[in-house]
């Protein structure tokens, strides 16, 4: 039995915004495009209220499933 590949992820720094995470995790992408990718890959963060609020315990995926 083989284990599935693990997706790359990061944890947010204190008071870090999604724009800052996008710049850190996807530095070669335009910020707006990188944020949109992160939104698609991290629906668990954008389904909570308020949408997109980052917690220190969040896992932010930085690659697609």
C-alpha cells in the first residue's frame, strides 16, 4: 500500500492577510491571481464567517488538490 502525496501547505503568521500569504507562497504570480488560487484551494477558510478570516491554527494549502 502506498500513501497518497501530501499537498504543500503553510501556516499564517500573526496578523497576516491573504495578500501577504499569496506573495509569500506564490512569489512568481501576480498577487490578485495568487489570491484567487488560494481561495479555490482553501474553501474551508472562505466558508466560515466572516469569510476569509485567518486563524493561527489554519492550514493554508499552497497547491491544488
